[in-house]
C-alpha cells in the first residue's frame, strides 16, 4: 500500500518525477546540453517558455527526435485566463493563438501533453515521462504558468506509480511472432552478420545487448553511430561498416552476408557513405527501440531489451561450436604478420548446420575476420607506438588512428559533424566509453552544448571522474561558443580540441572549396576561457601543430587527468581531411547535383 | 516591350529579383541579422538549409512574423530525386518526410512556396517576394538543391515584371467603404487622437504617414514601438502612450479621447503596461499594413499607404483652423515655466465644428498638449544640460533621459528586451532615426544579430555614415555574443553599450529576485573583440560607472563619430531599473500568478 504523501504542488510533482527517473540536472535553451546529458544519463529534462524559448530549442529537439535521444521538454505557457481571453501577450504571435507552437513541437515529439486540469495533471505528466523513456525520444509537456503552484490532491497522487526505467513487454502477440520469424530467418541464413548502431539502445537494454553480442558470435560490425556500443575486444568484431569507406575486410564480409541483424541502426547517407553501403530490407532484421522489422515486416510495440533477450536465449544452447581457425589474408592489410589467427567464433546453436555453413563460407570466400582496428590497437600497445616526429605536422589520418592509444576506458567522446565525426571512424574506442556525434541530424555547433550536458551528466553519475573529450572544428565552434561559458560557470572540466583549419573544410569538400562562405573570422580561441570569466587557475590552453607536440600533451599527466578545463588549438592544414571523408564528400556532391 | 534577356539559371533569377527589390546583402542563421536589416532597409533575405538551418532560424522568423518584418526566407531542400525516393538523408528526421519543416515554417510565414518545376518557378518566386513586401512579413521559398542551376526558359522570364516596392490598391470596394466609414467616425468624434506604432509601416508608406501626421493635427502619441515613427518636434505631439506608464498629461489626453486612430500599432501586454492602457475596439480605428478595422469591422486587402493618403485628403481642405492657444497646466510637470504656450493645432477640415469642439475639450479638461519630452529636448539644448556629477553613479532614470541629447539625426537605435527597451521610453528620439526593439516577440539576445544586420543595411544604404547604436544587458548579450564576430568580420562599426548589472534584472523584477537562474557567469566583455579576432586598431572598449565618465565619452569626437567599433561596459546597480519597468514588471507578475 502506498504511503500517504503530504500535498505538494504541480511543479514539485513534476520535479520529483523527473528526479525519480534519474535526472539530477535540468537544462535550458538552446537544448543541446539536454541532448548531451541524455546520451550519458539515459534521459534528460529541458525547461523553456512557449514561443521564443521553445523555438530556440526546436532545432535541438528535432535532432533528438531524429537520433532517438529522450528529452522531457517542459514548456511554460501563458496563464489559462490569458489563453481563454486570447490576450496579446509577449512571446506570442499577437493573434491570441497559443497552440501554434505546440503544433510545431508535436512534429518532433513522440508525445505532447497539454496540462489544463490539476486532477489529471499527474497522470499526464507521468505518461509523458514514461513515453519519453520507453520511446527514447523527446516529449513535450505544456503547463500554463498559473498552474505551477496549484496543490495536487493527495488521492490523485497516491494512484501514481514511482517512475522507473523499465522497458515493459507491451505487445506479447507481436513479440512472439517477431521472435519466431527472426529466429527462423537467422537459422536459415548462411552468412548472418550483426551491425550495431547507436540509436535508442544505449539505455534500457545495455545488459541485453552485451549478452547478445557476447553469445551470438556472428561477424560483428559497428555503424559509425555505434562505435562505442560494441566492445572492440570481442573476437568476432570485424570493425566499422560504413559502406564504401569501410576496410576491405569489412566490405568483403558484409558483401557475402545474406542476413544483417541491425540493432539500433539508421541507414542514412552519412552512415552508409552516400548509400554505397545501404543494405536492402530483404536482407535485414532491424531491431529498434520500440519496434522491429524482419525483411520489411513491421512489429510494433516490441522493445529492444525483450527482443535481444529472447533472441539470445533462442539462438544459444548449451552446446558450443569449437573454436574455428580462420585464415588471415595478409594482402588486405600490408605490414601485418602473415599467419593464422585463432579467433573464437563460438556462435552457438543457430543450428550447427547453419553455423558450419557459415564458417565454411568465411573460410572460403573471406579468409579473414581479424579486426584491422583491433590489430592496430594491439600493435600500439605491444609493439611500436604511433609515429611521432618533431617536425611532422599533424594530419587527420595521423590524428585519428593515434588517438585511440590516448583514450581511456570510460571516456565520453564527442565529435562535431565535419572532419571530426568522420575522422573518428579511424579510432578504436576504449571499453565502456560513450560516443556521441550527430550522423543524421548534423547540426553544426551541436557538440559544444552537448559537451556541457555530457560533462554535467558524468559529474552527476556514480563515475564522476570519467573524462569528457570534445573534438570540434573552428567553424562549428563559432556556432555554439557561449556554451563554453556555461561549462566554466558550472566548473566542468572537459578537454576540448579545436581543430583549427580556417573554416568549414567538410563543406569545402562538398561544394565551394574557395568560396568565402566556407571561410570564417579567425578567433583567438585561447582567450575564450578568460573572456567567459574563467579564473586563471581553473583552465589551461594549448596550441599544437606537430605530432610531437600533441604526443607530449597526451603524455602530460596534468593534461590527461582533467584537473582543470583544457582547451587545445589543434592546427591542421586547411585542405587536410580524413581520407574517408574526402570520398564521402565526393559522393554527396554528386548526389546534390 | 521587355528587353530579351539571356538564359539564366534559377538561382541567378532568385538573386536578381532579391537585388531588384533593393536587397544588397543576404543573411544566414540564426536570422536576427535579417530582421535587423529589414527594419532598416525595408526588406531582407535569409538563406538556410532545410531542417537544421531552417529550425535554427525559426525563432527569428516567428519574431519577424509577429512584428511585421519582411524577410524572404530561401530554404534549400534535398534533391527532387532524394525526396521522391524518401531517402534517409542528413538534416532530415530520417523518415523520408521532407515537408514536416515546411509545415512548421508555414505557421510563421505569410506565404510558403515550394519550387518543383522550372517553368513555374520564376512566377512563384516573384509572388513570394511581392507578398513579403506587401504584407511586411516573412515568406518561405523552398528549392530542391538539384534545381538551383537549372536554366530558366527565356519566354518564362520575359513575362516577369521587375519587382518593385509598390503597395497596390487591391480591394477597391473595401477601400472605399473603409475610407467613408473612417471619415464619418472621425468627423463625429469629439476628441480624436492618433497613436502610432512601429509595425509594418516603416516602409511603403513613409511619405503618406508623414503627410498624415503633418496635416491631421489631432493630439499625437507614439506607442513604444513607434518611438521613432513620429517626429517629436511636431507641435501636436503629446508623447508616449504606454498605458499606466505614460506621463500624466498623456494619460489625461488619452483618457478623454473618444476615438483613437491607431496606425501600425499592436496592443500587447508590454506596449500597454500590462493592458492598463488597452483601448477598446469600440473606440478604435486601426490602420494596419494590409487591413484596417473601424470599431471592430475589418476591411481586408487595403494597404496603409492608400488609406493614409485618402484620409489625409478627405480630412484636410484648404481652410485651416487658426492657431489656438492652449493653457499649460504647470502642475503636471514641475519646473516648467507657467504660462500659455502657443501650439499649432491646425487640424483642418474635419468639419470645423468637430475641430472646435475638440479644441474646446482640450482647453477645458486637459489644458495641456505640450510635449514634456519636447520640453526636455528644448531645455537641454537651450538652457542647462543633464546633471553630471563626478561621483554620481549612473542610474537608469538618469541614463535614458540624458541619452536623447547625445543622439543624432539619422541614428539607428536598438534596445534589447529588458531594462533597455523600457528605459528608452524616457528618451526623445532624434529626427529621421530608426528604432528597433521586440516589444511583442521579446526574444532575448535578438539585438546582437539585429545590430549586425542593421549596421550592414546602413552601410548598404545611401546614408552609409549613419550610426548604429545598441543597448543590451549583460545577460542578453550572452545569448547572442558570437554575432559580434560577424560585426567584426564585416568591418561594421556600431556603438554597443553593455548594461552591466549582473544578470537578468527584468526577470528579477518579475520573479525570483535572488534566484540563481537570474544570475549570469561574469564575462570580461572588453576582451570580446580581441577573442573574435578584431585587430587592435579596429575597435575601442570602455568602462563607465559614473555620469561624468559617460558624459566624457559622449563628448569625445572619436567615440561619437564611429570611426571604429565601440564597446562600452556601462555599469549600473543590479537592482536599479527604469521606474516604468518596475511598475510594468509588477503587473506582469500579478497576471502570471
């Protein structure tokens, strides 16, 4: 029986339920911090005022909607009296219409509730918060400003369950049909593979995903967004699959697959290198946050945690396939020692016949499932380090392959859309890391705010010492620079690398290489903390141009341990870009034309 | 007969027509610069990309829609092929729906056109630009990116008229009815007055407005938004009418009025001091950009220029009333010399009987139509100056009444929502000035971008030397600071006063005086130009705390002549605010509760 609570007001109830679901900090406009917070914490809250505030945050909310980031957006509306009398109040269009902004927000929210009765308010608020969590997308809660302080009747409150982070089993019939159909397809497949993205699966299904990936040992790929969703130390991890920008091995293995089990993935132009890597629906099992598709057939209201758990259980029995030898085709990556690598491919039970067929195909046509990135990782640790020459200028290709060695378990890594979010595809992510980049929405400047939210979420978490590391171009920084002020105000200590290359290199690659609209006003980035009021002993700034300088910084304990905010100007040539981005940009340019 | 032009492509045509209507600079996100440019130039253009860019600008567009600012918003969409195939491209929600953003923008645009056929494109573009100008509100033009370079058939182009800034006489029947009805109401009125706002009348009716105000000499008021729309030297100018925050004289005269001719005015909570000054529709003739209302009856598609011209002509004949003596009631503004001021109230022809009645009423019940601001203006020039003491700290009440003496004819003055936009109500505007503040939309941070756009428009104009002067609070500046970088990049030279009072004083007055959400991170504003890359000889910064320091700055030729960018930290006490704002905030707080 529920314990009787004292009467509280509507706003108190709202805040209690936000706290109940595990949110310790609430954000404001422009909303990107709420996005970053949610990607670390699992869910976040944003409060704005109708019209001006709400619209200022609409780009961030649309991005969160596109990329499955759960944000509880609370919007203060004019009083019920003002609405009823259609008053011409500020922050409105002056026409007495107050629902016009709601109609806009509705298009990028998975649920919109408009509070106008204190009796029904608690249930509506709870439904919105629960939906936000379950669907992993933004919800909007509108509350007239005269209602915030209204007391909620106790009897109403007692009916409310404490909000929790559960993903229920909603649609049992669809769920059973889905699991049967998916299992059947997987058993019938000759060369099934797994492709993991980063959309809507970070929270609520973490353990189920880990179990699935540990036990269902088909060749395993990460999508760009899923870089940190997959433990790169898993023996069946092949590497990144991003269409034509993937490694030769990845392309070969994916090319021979007859079934791709996609988990939390979105096949967009950027994630497939301009659709070059698009997998047809007829070869797909798509497991999304709240629905799944098997070869195009859609099953609604089935949640990723239940689906993964059921599939793991159905596919794996007690008998394991023996460790199978796989021949390494050394021609695919020169410099790798020839030989036979022993990798575990102990995929169990999918029907031993299927698995044997699958193994045979691998041996015959692919001859390798060694992870090239894993190879580099190992090499860096055990053989030689990355190449460092005193006079060598930093290039993107050097930066991103070397970076993995400096990263640590637990790091939170953000890369801005542009050279950074494509360069990072060449970096091996450390265990237990969190990675965020907007491969679908791609709003430049997003990561400065997201960095603030992410660092705040890290501090609010049980693992307050984990590092938050941002890579952003000098052009993008200009779109969100003042969030650095909030970082300073909150005493957060991320490491921020500003890739200085005189503007929008990613745009130059797509269109207008020499056009002034791709140039930027040159900023003195190292003055930014001081202008934003950081005390001298609360930050450090650096400028690195050569590989040796960056290496020295990475080896400096003071720097790497994040005792203060760090801002690094990382200079690269204007026309330098990660090789994969050069290829991708070319394909985008062609499609636009 | 039209001269045959060579074939041009779609984008070239668009740019030519934008240029044709008098736009020399085009803006990008977040859109406030386009708003500022339009308020000076009469119309402006903004170019963004669908989704991210478009939504980043949506707050600015909504503000322009609310406040009748004409912005041509051109939005690049994915190629027609990508749309047809519902491709999952970046900057989209990933669901193959591309019209969702258009549905949002449509709600804050007076016309939305979606180009998909090169044959009809020129006509649609021209219709959108013309509508933008006529309605003085934003329009949206969507163009798929594969169409920008398509050649436009010459025969299509030859049919297009050159776009011009005309406001046509559309609805002749409604127009005639309106003029008859309005004339009748005015003739029947005993105490008619005029109230001029700043919405949608700055451009397209400038001469007509001037003629009307010069010739129809009823007691004349400016609304807050219309501060610079009215020549304060006009003898029948009473002053500002903003409800309970108006001067006693203004309240008396407005209180006795039985007919208020509103021109380009919006009666919002802020413009009427919390509706205390709301004039009922039964007493109103409202002349708006494209429609008019007489005591609530609406006449659509009648344009402000035609209406003003017709009313001027109908109301004024060749016979003029003699100059009538009006008794000054000295008790209303102490310190004014007692006596009888001679003011011209040569309102003609409204029917001499009406005018005489009107004059009689003025004499009996009001006894004054001397402009108190005009009095100060005169006094400042001819008698003593504003009070300056070396040790006197600057207060809002001192600042805004003194400011008028420093302002010059032609100045462009921007005040940010907050203490500045209410303080300025105490300032007399110089002749030919342009004034901008968002009294309806009230999006904080708006004026930094608007200042850039306004300064750009001034430079693009025939009067390139006119000054652009911004007053903004330290809190609001943090919402739009990076626009200062664009100001520097473009070599613009506004004078920016940053009112330093440790945060959101206007919000403290309304709610949460001591709450941390009204505090801000303290910035080192004087470092801003350097951090944004301004060369040392291209800017000056200052910090003033006392009236003597500000007076010295105002007397410095270097400073006042705008040879370089000027940034002034103007320090006032945290709890100091213009007296009128204190009263207004109290009424807003009461209404919210």
